[in-house]
C-alpha cells in the first residue's frame, strides 16, 4: 500500500482491533475470524490491526499467526490498511515480520519484548534489530517493559526510516507531548492505553487524532459515534458516552487483570458475535460481571438510538 495512504489512514479515523476467534476446544477458528473481519470493515473504520493485544498475539503460535495474517489480507484486500503485530523475542519478531510481509500485510505494530525488564538502551536495540530486518513500515508500541523516553524515540526515528508511528500505551502525557513536539510529523501518533476512549480528550488536545478501540468489537456503532463526536467537538455527546458507558466499563475492566481482553470477548458473545473464550493465563469474567456488561451494552444501544 502507498505509504502516504497508510499514514493518512493511521492519522485520521477510528482504528479497529479485532479479537481472535477460538473454537470450543480453544483452537483458532479461521472461518469465524474471516466473518468477523468482513463485519468490521462493513463499518467506517480506517485501519484494521490483526493479532494485536486484543487479538491475543501473546498466546498465538507461528502457524496460527500465519493463518490470521493470510486471512486478513485475503478478506480485506486493499479496502483499508491491515497492520499485524510482531514482537516477543528478536528471532520471533523477525520470523513474524517475514510471514506478515509474505501475506501482504501493509505494516507492523512492534510489541514490547517478552517478559524481561530492560533499560531504554536495551529496548531501543531490540526495536532497531527488528526494524532493520524488515522493509515494512513499523509502528512502535510504547508500553510495559518496552517504554522508550522521548530522546530514545528521536534516536530510533533517526536511525530507522521505516519507523512511521508511535502507539502510546503509557498514558504519560508529559513524555508523549515532549515526543510529539520534538519529532513533529516525522511519526504518526496513536492512542493505545486500554479502553483508549477514557483519555481520548487528553490525546486529542496534544495532537493524537485517533486511538485503538477495543470496544468496537461489541459496541461498534457507539464507538464510531463517540469518535465522531470527539473529532467534531460535540462535547455533550462525548460527556454523555463517557459518563454512561466508558467510565462504568473501565471500572468493570479494572476488577481483574486481563479483563481488557476478556470483557471484549464476553461482549462479543453477548451480541451474537461469539469468538470463544480467552486462552490462559487470561480468564473470562464471572456471571455477575457478564450481567453488568450486558447492562452496559443496553446503555450503549440506547445512546446510539437517541442519536
């Protein structure tokens, strides 16, 4: 895909991160996944990120990953850009990048290194080794044990022309604003904290026009309405959706680690778009929590109907 078109798609429009479909035995269900992707792009999203955090990249085998990226490019074609995650160890990331490139993926989202704590210079060396191994455009996911301070991001951008974007998973507005003001339009900037809608106003105020929406998986029309209201400056609608849906959802999500993924799969099941359960070490929500989620979906539907 043309690099300018890719950058434009990443800079303006809602970014969607589909869950990965599993069958009753916990195996990747490619047929169901293909249907999900078609459903996603039937709505006005600007980019699809497959095998992301919401898509349980951390639990996929290389064969499963290959099936996912191949299916994504086959189903979506050239309708919108398709980005796939890479990461874990350097050899794994390089292997995943090659698989993605062969499948026709448009760009990569570089996840943090696996498990180990590391200093910024080590994280930068990790990122550079992977960036240097591929010709694909890469977005760096700044979060967890792979956080790069502004000066390191500047150095990485200087050293790697194929670094085109930064996805922020920290919520650290001071460092993010430093990076944006220092690097300017050298990179595209994406909001990437869990349930990014919760700080989307702060993101927008410093020039981050878009973000990853996990809740799109089960309340797509509400996610789109919120994004449109945010970008058009409709503060009444923004406040209404934040107060009635986003904040209660974030409170529910915060009850247990991993619910940023588990609740999304539970929500998909509740709307008739079942993608199976999460894989361990994640766990699905309790019945009480699922009932709370069902009430939030009803609220979301009411908010959309009132449009």
